[in-house]
């Protein structure tokens, strides 16, 4: 019996900033961002959007486009590192929003008996959700699960992460009828606890707090949506973990040089060119090339063979990322959508082709696994129009971007938006303080 992805949908935030506008204001050579890292546009949420609305949009679209009966879904596992609450899962907000819209057709609380939870491990949390959901359908082949990856990748203004920001969601229907991709049951895993990128409870000393009232305790804890990170160290951790997980994948699958059979290599892409920049090490190891000195590493990256290999196996996976930016948990799945949509648009036949995945989450863990494109893949992809939909977003200027980032804008940029949006956050009622309420406009 085969298991894997039956259908997939996505949502990208409705606003974007041209990367060259950011480069100009920050005094960065635009060529570094465009030609060095592959960045063109940075997707950004409007005032009413967050990880829960992204997820709700992707879930509703999946259900509507593929005519899914919500009561047939036993589990919705949501991978995110942009949780809106440290106890109440983002998935619970998501199903509440979608239930309201589906109420007319399916009655109240259509997810009443659905097992819903968030999974968090930085950018690999949705791969974990996929892994768990596949295990679930393997044990219960008559049941279906939905995986949602949803995040807003926000970094401190003027930091080295700023130009890699982005966001959005991807939803996947997981079942024993994998019309898009059949996923095999070999998982290479590598884990090490490190501090390359994390979102701690931040501690502020009293003297650091401007105008802090006398009543403040000596230390206060504040949750923040911007990570503490060391960019070059996180690159190193990513490279180390995928090398270890790839090696483990070889051991558990018994496959020799598996990457050579992969039509596409799908990476977690914190920025578009990351996969092709880090894979040089595994490529060198597999091909007996020296990879010790920076000169040797450059020479692999610049070799004709490697450039040809990238053009064949990675370039198409990068295209959506260049237009959106980092989507944290959703990036790896958006890279899959990007490659499949491009092949579809170019009338390429992919049925039977093998695809390899190299996931990474800071903190840190990598998972490597593979799948085979199904006979029906084109029917699934025909619903996406990914690159056309990216053209429907609204461009904003740098000043608006900075205000949105600082949360200094009260009203949505697109005031006549359609779809899900945050309506209010309760600030007064002490037993509901912080509760978030959403609406839907059609
Ligand atoms: C969250 C995770 O997934 S962990 C893994 C990634 N980490 C992150 O995403 C953390 C947040 N991001 C960051 O800290 C940073 O944006 C990083 C680490 C990703 C990138 O760091 P930077 O210092 O901006 O870039 P870096 O120096 O590594 O690379 C710039 C590239 O542009 C190239 N470049 C620079 N100037 C130019 C130019 N004018 N024209 C063309 N290319 C240029 C450089 O040669 C280099 O490419 P190469 O090494 O392939 O030759």
C-alpha cells in the first residue's frame, strides 16, 4: 500500500516589499541580495494577518479545491514557530475560523472529532507533523490527516536576517491515496541541541527599560516574535545536520548515493539560494572531491558540473522563495510546490520521478526522506496557479513596511480585503485578556 500527499494548497501574505527598495534604504548592494542570495520580493502580512489566518486560508482552500469532507479528516497537525499563544495552539484558532465558513455546508463544529495540535521545532516542525501524520495513516489506512505549515518569518529591523523575511502557509492532505507524491518510510534524522537561532523568553534588566515604572520587578520576561540568531553559525549547523541526516538516510534506506536518483532536491530554504550553497559539502563527499579549504569549497561551487547539477535539480525549487522570502516551516513545502508548478507549466512529465527532501530546524534537527511523483500529479497541481497568484499581491513602500514591522499601523493596508482577518484582541475582560477574535469577509 502507498502513503503520502493526496493534495496540497498554500497561502502567501497579501503584501510585499521589493528587495531592492530594502537594499537601497539599508545601504546594501542590491546585487548581493538578488544575485548572491536570490531574493527579489519579501512577502509581508497586512495588519489583519498572522500565522493563524495564513493557516486558515490554506486549510479552507485545500478543502474547497479538492472537495474534502471535513468530517473525513481525523487529524490536523500544524507545524509553526510563530505560535500566537504558549498554551492554546494556533491550530485551534485555525479550525475555529474554517468551521465558521463551512458551517452552512457541513453544520456547526465540523472538526468536533478531529485531533488538532501544533508541533514546534523551528523550521522543521511541519516535517515532524508530516512524519507523524504519515505514521498515523500507515496504521489507519482508511483515515486521512491534514498537515499545515504556517509561519511569519520576522527579524529585527536592520539585522542580517531582515532581508530574508517572508511568511505564509502550505497545507497537505495525507492519506493512503497519494495522488501527488508517494512518500517512502525511510527517515534520516540528525539532532543536536545548539543555540544557532531561537526565540527565548527575553530577560531585560530593569535599567535597560526606558521609563520603567518603579513597580517593575528586577527582571521581566517578554515573548517576542523576533529570534536571537547567529546567521553564519546557523548556516554551519544547517550544513552539519543535513550531512548527518543524509548519512543516516543512507544507512536506514540501504541506498548508495541516493541524491543521484533525485529529480529535485527540496531543501528548507531560509532564502532562495541556501540549498545550492550548502549542498556542496554532501556533493563533494559523494564524489570524492576535496572540501577542506575555502578555495576548495569555492572551486566545487563554481565547477561546471555542479552548476549544471543545480540547474537540473534545485533551480526550479528556488523560484517561489525568491518571490516570497523565508516561510520557516512552510519553506520546504513551498520549494516542492515551486518545482512541481514549474514542471507543470513547462509540460514536463514527472510521474514516477523520485524527489529528495532535506529539512532543517534550528536548535537543531534535520530530517532527510524521499518520495515518488504519482500518476495523477498534474490533476493536483492544476489547482495551484502559484506564480500567477503571486502577481496578485499588493506592493508597499519602505516607510509602510517599517511602520507595519513596528506595529505602528492600526488599519489594514488592504481595507477591503477578502478572507480571514484578525478582528480584535481582548484587552479589558480579565478572564479573556489576550483572546484573539477573527472574522471572514467574502
Ligand atoms: C533559520 C534557518 O533556517 S538557519 C540557516 C540560515 N540562517 C538564517 O536564515 C538566519 C537569518 N539570516 C542571516 O543571518 C543572513 O541573512 C544569512 C546568514 C542567511 C546570510 O548572511 P549574509 O552575511 O548576508 O550573506 P553571505 O555573506 O553568507 O552570502 C552572500 C552571498 O552573496 C554574494 N555576493 C555578495 N555581494 C555580491 C554582489 N555584489 N553580486 C553578487 N553576489 C554577491 C557572496 O559572494 C555570497 O555568495 P557565495 O558565498 O555563494 O559566493
